[in-house]
C-alpha cells in the first residue's frame, strides 16, 4: 500500500507543477536516438505529416 501512496504523491506533485502535460508518457514521444545528419526538406515535410496524422 505504501508504493501506491508514494506514486499518488509523485503524480499529484507533478500535476500541480506542470499540469496535464507533466503526466504524459515521455517514453512514447522520445524513443530512439537523435539523428546526427541534417534532414532533407522532403524528409522534414514527411516527418511533420506523420506527426499531424498521429495528433
């Protein structure tokens, strides 16, 4: 029961500090390694289209 109370305390504190955005799962949005090369304009457009379809 102690773990549940500690988790609830952490979640409440994060919600008060950052709001709903603070509770979003960052593992889903920040997975993978960043690219070291520059993206081509075509790749940038494709990536933005993909993000728009998800949201």
